[in-house]
C-alpha cells in the first residue's frame, strides 16, 4: 500500500476574498468572505521568497552565510462571472460604487467606477485534506480581466498582490463554504455596441472581446520584517480587444485615414458598450453593462492573404481615455442580489 494520494478538485477546497478593515488586521469572519467557483487559471500562493547565500572571508571557498531578504506572495482567481462575484471583484479593484439611486436606469442595483485606491483585502486559499490553508492579508487586486466569447459564459480573472508575508493557518480554522448559485452572464444573451466612424451602434458581428482593468502598483515598499509595508496604487488603465466579422472598410478608413486618402495625423477615437444577462427572466434575471465612453483606437488588423481561404475577421485594440473635464474612464452597471451599497465597504 502506497501513501495517500491527493486530488486537485476536492470539494472542501476553496479560494476566497474579503474586504479588510485596517492594515495588519486580517478578516476572519466566514460571513465576510466571498467564495469563488474557479477555473484552471486559479492558483494557490505564488511565493516570492528571496533568500541569499554569501561567501565571507575566513570560510575558504565555500558558502557559509544564508539569510532571507523578504517573503511575499501573489495569487490569481479566475472563473465564470456570476453576478455577485463580478460586482465585488470590480468594486474591490475599481475602488468605489453606489446603489441604484445613482445608476442611470433600472434594473441595475450597482454602479461602479474607478477610484484612486483599490480596496484592502484578505485572501484565503485552502486545501484542508492536504492540511494547507494559506492567507494573504493587506492585499490588493492589481488587475481584473473580463473575457467574452461566442457560446461561452463571461469569464473574469483577478490578480491579487499580497501585502504582509504569507501566513499558514491551522487546518481547524477551515471555513464552511457557501457558493453563489446564480448563473453567470452569457455572451450569447448580450448586445455589443461600437463607435468608430459614426455613432455608437450595435454590432452583431462581434465574436469575442476582452477588457482589462489594470492598476500599476508599487509593491516594492519594504521595511522591518519580511513582508511589504504598503502597496501603492500609482496609475490605472483600461484596455479593450474586440474581434468581429469584417463587413466594410468604413472603420478601417476612419481609423487610419480619417475618411480621406492620406494617413491621418490625429488619433482615432471611439466608444464601447456591452450588455449581458444570465439568461433568466423575472426575479431571477441579472444584468451587466460595461461602458467605455472614450477610447483611443489602434489600427484594425485583418486576417487577409490566407491561401487556404478563411472568413475575414478584424481585430480592434483600444485604450480608454478620460476626456478633459470628463467624469470616469469607464463604468459598470450590474443587477445583483447584493443588498448593501458597495461604497459602504460591507462587500
């Protein structure tokens, strides 16, 4: 008989996030955590343990001194975008939000837009049967990526940077998991509007899109101890990549030639709006809308000159741009079952 073997999909395993009230005080209450259904790009703690070995005079040719400089961690959680989980990940990374009183239209319950600081978080990942439960406190989400493709649910992936050194908890502290049961948002229930050469208009030829919200952070602030002393939010960027069936040269000409015949000396701008549901109706209906009101467009790329013959598609890449005197770089509106305002910090 060999030693016990362990599986990577044990039903007791979990990956969870919770808002943290203060630096150095990890969240512990089970009720505060959101437990995620995950896909294969979810990881445990990726340990960055910098250890140094050195030679000193008197020890001859051999290494004789070893020490730790710092020990930090990062992790990733990714899965299909269920309404409550998506709202929370966006709010925790974007940093701010409000209830439906500020939403432009019903049935949305939350309006979320970027703030200057991401939320302070506690991440906990557990494999109880393997007797491993790890925690990253004083963490921040550095990136949220949404990926949509024909026929599939919307996928959301969050990258998390740990603050203080990783901690291993007693297996007896394993939490009782409660998972979100609502359906995720689906690409095929959606509508996608793009403005390049004209007004914002629906585009049924969109086959997939990816939108990434990234916070550039200084995660190299160290002092006494072995963990980070701070994660400083520096800049933020929203990028969009869209693939659609090629139908005309109008947008190609607008981006590259400004409708003329010579390469245009000005940047091309546009806008984007996406809408999805979870495929339900009535009280079970959940909705999601994401808008980029102004973006700078890169030249459109087409898969031309394929000798075996293919349907022609074009790829669009854009970076969100805040208009001078404008309000927000981008915003999300969601209809969820969350009863509390994101701005209250209770999410």
